[in-house]
């Protein structure tokens, strides 16, 4: 039995509690929090505490984008998440609920072998578990960890990662992720962020990031024009990959924090967005994981810290 199946009940129960406590109710929809489009990408560096701390969040977005790959369309995605930390060690549980899942350029046909739920139906199609440790050296925070990706729309996989973040102007951070299971490769992400005070408590938040992908497993063999019948027979995909800029607000509301955000994702190179055609003129992505396209993600996240 997949790990995802074991923890689905926990995720959905937590999501329902968060929605109820925040008073946010949407017909036929569940809650959402930080997305790997926002979130699963760069673990936040938190100072070591002598007491147990935690947070629970729920966000709702118009689509799910992860490292530039669009993994949903024409639906609302809901992403509950919860984190517990103690003395620098953090455990995070994150899920994606697609209100009307459909296959995309970067997600396997949802009626195929990976996903038993029919296209067009609501489904909890991803649950990730991350264990990390943060060590602080003055203004430098080093975070290392492990993530298990429990995905229904693709083969499940695992990653190890390391993030270095420095507390200075623009708060730069560099993250390196290494897949150690089904998609052997290394992904680099450089990010910056800055917040401006609108009032004493409300901030206007800006951020940007760039990613670079280096495929090393045969999975990353590229498609070659005119030779698609043989499968992926080109060299391994390696390129400047995805770019992202975002803007939003952070608004405290009692015990909660409300964060409306807008993100713009775009391919960083011709290889990232490239497609090739077979002899019949049918186009395939050069990158076997899907060709990137420019897209906008908008939504709202509500967080409770405890």
C-alpha cells in the first residue's frame, strides 16, 4: 500500500479543521496552503527552538505549478500543509487536492496506470512528507533534508536537498535537490525575496527565483525530431529551466496570517520550452517531463502558527 493512502485521511481531516476554524468555506472544495509552486521548492529556514512549534495552513490556487511544470488546468487546487519543529528539526506534510483533475503536458494521463481516479473528478493526487534540519551560523541558515513525493499522476519518488539562506537585503537562498529514486537528476534553485511595510503589520511581498535542471538518469533522455517512435533517444536534458516572479501581501488577522499572492512562471531557455515533431507532424516536448509554458498562478493562503 502506498504511503499516500495511509495518510490521506489525516490530511483531509486536518484540512477540514483549518477551514472550519478560519471560516473559509467553498462548495465542493477543500483547503490549501503553500504550493510546491511556492513551497515544496524551498524549505523555510527556521531558528532552533527549545520548545515544539508548528503551523497549519491552507491555500487555494487557480493551478498547481511545480518547478515550471503545470500539473493542473481548468480547476481549483487546494493544498493543506502542516509543520512541526523542535530544535531545528522539522517535519512537514503537504498535499494537493485537484477539484477537477485533468491530464496536462507534464502530468501522466489521469485515467492511466498511475491514477485510478477518472479525469474531471476531484482527487487528492499528491501527498509529500519532508524531514529537515536547520543549523544557524549568525545570519546564515543551512537546511538539509529528505522529501518523499507521493504522487498519483506519476511514479512516486524521493529527494534529498540542501538550502543555504542568508539574512540580508533580498534574503538570497540557494537550494540543491537530488532525486534518489525514479527521476535521477539534480535541480538548482536561486531565490530572492523582499518585503515592504504598508502599515506597521501589513507587508507587500516580492520574490523571484530561477531554476536549472541537470538530468542524469535515462528518464531524462530527450526526444529527437523524426525519431520519436524509438522513444527518448536524444541526450539527457540539461538546461536553464524555470523562472518565477511573485507579489503579494501578508496580513495578520489575530492568530492567523492571510497571504494573497500572484506568481508568473516562464521558461528560461529554448530547450525548456522546445517541442519536436515526428514524421506525422505530431509535436512532443523535447524535455521528457514536458515543455514549459508561461503561466500565472493566483490564490490565497491562510496560516495558523502555534
